[in-house]
């Protein structure tokens, strides 16, 4: 009986050893995932003005009561440019809600006021948080800008337009993909697909665009907007990438490489055309193009880019814009 | 002439066997197992998956025991398996199922090398039972035994591993009665030479036997990576050490009481891992202490205990599950026109259709909260504390066996919240020899078992959990005539409520909690005949209908009917 009592005391002592862990729990907090929704700290996006050209960025700071889907939508008041940032974290900060001035797609933001809304799609009756910011400087592009058509037609460029077509640079910041100006074609050509073209060449006094030698990580980009005669059977841009293989400063179609790329329209909105330079040697079916030069895609030898708009002659008037021709490294252009 | 040569060879071979009487022994197990299965599902729901599956196999495990001397035994077992329909060797496989060297060195040290069965305490190394059993009918148990036999899940809860073990003891005349030492080392995983280091598992125990009443043991076990088996310094190490004690009083007036207790620690190190998710060290402790009361006259043994297993206590040898619930069943893996992956159900486990473990897991394996939410990792399930009570009566005159198991446990650390879950488990069962009640000569055994589990958690609505599950096993075995038995059995399982299912990363840390709600039943009805040619030789013809009814609006009801033939022979 004494032993039974002794063992009972020992076991009772053991039972009192551990206390419930009141401070910690395993796994992610249920409150973060399933608790009631509330905004604990309201939106704070720093200064009202932001100069992206000076490297400034906008960080959206906000604290929610739980992890839930949130969408920050930034919309240019004049350009109509849109940038959305999404996430599910409870805390919004520069880690997950940072805006560098870019848009989701063309058009890009201009020097304008941008309206901000923060919504929570999975939370019923949740408030819509609104704010705005004034853009005083635009995001600096990373890449090799060929032209954004802001400085007019250069003397060494070449243009072709059918007699019934107006092909020219227009300037209207509300219509441009980026900046104020863009190239436009507008006209009815009932007898031919060809509408008009513009051949962009290096600045006067230079025979190249000073592009890097490697084609494997270089992307060609341009904004394209078809407004009339739109559709994948109706209109397209045809690009000629002419390379000066022998370095004499003149392109000779009989002895040098012309890589051709076509892009059919499919939307009424601004479209970003982006193509890796090394892939220009393939046609639309994936076959290697027959060219008359060395057959190598050599961006450092690029001497001109011809942008040719073509449309179905049976569909009446054709109208399209092109803007912001730029080469980028490693990835397509981020508007 | 040919007959004469044949007879001569036969006589010579027989003579060889007789002359090797004490040095050579042949034994084996043979089996034929044939299935014909049908998927029963609304035809509108599934028009793309084949609803029928016929398959089976015959196999022979041929074992040889060789006794080179009085102290050594070499055991080998070769498996020849022929899949049904694999004619002319097309479906035949030959495998070495076992190769073991047993012996006694110097008449003092017992040793085993090769394929060995190892077991220590319930908190260090223990192959605990899978889900879905509470005194189940013989018609299910017979087929489950096939799975257990194939996977080396022995009734004494050992794990089959490859390595070596030794045991020796010292006897004393004074102070203490004996000291016993056991140790083993096994290989869990070979290295790939690049990123995966070689992994070993080993341990041992030292037992101090004070007298016939009292003994203490120190148990230590480790799962660890070997350094320099890859060109990287990463190394996993798990170490569990426990102290266990067993006391039994002297029997007085047909009554004996005692204490079973074990307590210890575990720690896990992820050494030189650069992954930020890898914790430097995880350690925790546990204890489990119980009073045992043995009423010898009525053959009733009761156990009243309290245990507290820490949330971070990790013992791979004791917590590795037999069934891997992340795997899909072997038959009818997908169903419905959306090709939904079918989850493992309780009869898949019986039918050898689930994924089973043969190695220890270095993290807590996934489990089905419906089937066992209270002790999904056996007795050593972490993050459980509370009281338990077991009662068992063995082999009375009319009741072959009866038992009651009750547990009231709590989490010691919350999951996703500081609010803790509570767990209540009630189980009971009985085997009744009806022929004794009815005074019949032919054996009629009725068995049943019930287990009811409740999980609760309070707090705000989104934290609340209420999950109940009930498993009922009923069976009847009737000797019809001669050696022919009629076997009937049913399993009924129901789960309803909600829970949060955790997901663990490679470092055993819970990274996600997914809410699940359920309301379904599983019903299995089986009937068949068994002819016992002898105790080691029987034929079972069995029909079974398994149905799952999911009461949720999006639930899919289906069933599987099967007819199978199982022939077993041991010699």
C-alpha cells in the first residue's frame, strides 16, 4: 500500500509538470486566414507626389486583420494606363505592394494624376479604399530606345504611303502608348493589302543602333494599336530587320540579311509586340528564313527597321497606331 | 529405365534430407489471391473510367533454414510470384524476401544480421496498428493478415529492417537480478552520391532487473545521416532517449497491481542546412504513467494512465504510419468524368490497395482526420495529454475476449490558434462464443466492436471544430459442417463535422491549415465460406460490397463490389 501511495505521488507530480502553452501555436494563424475582416491600419502611400524618373517609388502600407485577397488598382487620369498589384498577405508594405511607375500593359503612365483604389474581392461588404498620387516624373526605361516618335520624322527615315493613306506622326498624350506622340496610318486601299510603312534608321552620322552583339537575350518591342480593319485575318504589321553584314553602311538585299516578322492585330487596345531577336531567323511556322547574307541574327549590325502596315483591301478603311520602339535585355519591355 | 533412375534419385535426395535432419529445414507459404471488382457509380457521373478490374496472383515464399552448427542459423526466403494472366514467365518475379543470419557468440551474445525485426518501447520503436480496426470480423482479418504478412507488420508491432542486432545479459546473485543489453543498427536509406546522404537508424536499451517485480530500462534510438556520404555537410539527426519502469506487486488474493511508466526526450537537428525553413533544433519531452490492476480470478486487467506527449516530440520509430494517405489506391485510382483522384478508404487498406510504409518517415505523415483524429501517430502521437483507461477480459467461459478503452485527451499547444482541441475516444468490443450460450457443439463466434471519437474546439466561429466519427465492426463465424465455416462481417463508418487539415513541409513544420467539412458513411458488407484443410491450409471464397455515401451537396456516392478467392498454405 505504501508503494501504491508512493507511485501515486510520483505520477501526480509528473502530471503537474507541463502547463498548457498559451503563447504559441503550430501553423499559420487561423485568424489571419479565417477571422473577421477589418482594416487595422489605413492606407498610407507616402508623399502625394512621386518622381519615378528620380528613382522614387510608391509603397502602399496597410494592415489588415487577416490574410485575404487584395487588389491595388492604379489608373492614369488622362492616359488610362492601369497598374494592378495583387496579394493575399495581411500586411501590405514595400515587400509586396510597391509601384515603380510601370503599367500592366500599354498605354504607359504620363505626367498626370493617378487614382488608386484598394479592394478586397473575397470580403463581403468590405470598403473600397481610395487615394491618388501625382506623377511628376516618368519611369526610366531600361533598354535601347530606338524611337518613341516624340521628335518627328528623322531626315534619314523613309516613308511609304498609298495615295489614299495618311501615314504620319501624331501627338496627343491621351492617345499615345507612351509619351505624347505616335505613328499613325489611316486610309482606304481597295486594291492592295499594303497601307503604308516607315523605315526607322540610326541617328544621322551613325550606321548602327549601338545594340549589343548577342541576339539571345535581346528583345525587340513596339506598341501597336489597330483601330479599324482589326482582326487576325484583317491587318498586321510586317517588320523588316535589315542587317549590314559587310559593314559598308548600306543594306544590299541581294547579299545581306533581311529578317521578316509579322504580327497580326487581335485587339482594339494597345498591344505590346515583343520578340526575341534570336528568334527573328524563324518564320511564323518555325522554319529558318532564307536570307541572302550570313543568316545570323546580329543585332549589332542592324541598320534599319521597317514597320509596314497591311490590311485586308475588302474591309474598307484601315487605321492603326505604332509607338515606342525599344530593345530590352533579358526580358520583354515592361510598359 | 527412366522410372528406375527417378526412384534412385528420389531415394538419394530423401536420404540427403534425413541425414541433414538437424542442419537443413525447408518451410514456406503459398498463396493464391484472385479479385473480380466492379466500380458502382452513377453512369451519368462516370463514362470515361473502366468500371471493372480483374486481377490476382499466385506466389510461393520458399524458406530455407540452415544450421551450420548448434549456435548458428541461416534463414533465407525466396518469393516467386506470378501475376494472373502473366503466362510463360511474362508476369513472374523472383525476389529474395529474407536473408538473415542468427546466432549466439560464445554462448553469451545473441546476434542477428540481415533482415531483422526490431521493436523497443511504444515511444521509441513501435509499429502501431493502422486505421479502421476495432475488433473486426474474421472475414476482414483474414485478408488484412495478407497485407501484414507481405509488409512484415507482425502482431508484436515490430518493424522489418536491414542491419544487425545483438543482445546479451548478465545475471547477479546480489543487489540485482540481471542486466540485459540490446542494440541494433540498420540502414534506412542509401545515398545517391549527390544530394541525399546515407541514413542509418540504430539504438539500444539497457535493462536493470531488480527482481521479478521491478525493472528499469534506459532506451536510446537515433535516425541520422552519415557524414561524407555526399559532398555536402548537411546532416539530419533525430535522437530519442527514454527511461521506462515496470513494477508488479506480489499477487495476493488473486490480485496484483503495478505501474508501467515511460518518459523521455527527443531532439531533431538539421545540421548545416541553408534552407531558412530548417529549424536549428526541435526538442520536446513526454511521459506516460499508468497503474495496472490485474484481477487474476476474473481475468480482468485494467489500466488507468496519464500521458503528456509534447507538441514537438518526434520519434520516427514510433510515429511512422503504416498507411501513406498521400498515395492513391492501386485500383480505380480515379473516378467521375472529371477524373477525380479517389482517396484511400478503409477497405482499400484491407485489400492491399493502399500505399504502405516500409521505411521510417523523417516527418509526421499525412493522415485522414476522419479515420483517426485522436491518435493518428499511435500511442506516441505528439501534442496530446490526458487520461486513459483500458479494461480487458481474456478468455472467460463464454466471452472469448472483451475490452473497453476510454481516453480523454487535449492538445497542449493549439493549432492555428491558442484555443486547444479536446479529444474523447470511447471503444469497446467483445468476442462471444455463442455455441457455449446455446450449448451447441459446433463453434459459433460472434464479435463486435465500436469506437466513437469526438474532437471539439471552442472559440470564435471560425475556430470551432466539432468532428465525430464512429466505427462499428460486426462479425459472425459459424462452423457449418466438417471443416467448412460460414463467415459474415460488416463494417460501418460514419464521420461528420469539420476540422483543419495540416500540411507539413520537409522540416516537419506545419505550413498550412486547410478547412475540411465532411458528412459521409462507409458501409462494407462481406460474406463467404472458408474451408480449413488444416490449421495452416485454408481456402476463402468471399463476396464484399463497399459503399460510400457522401451527404454533402457536392459529394459523390460510389461503391465497389468484389469477389475474391484466397488460398493460403503454410508448410
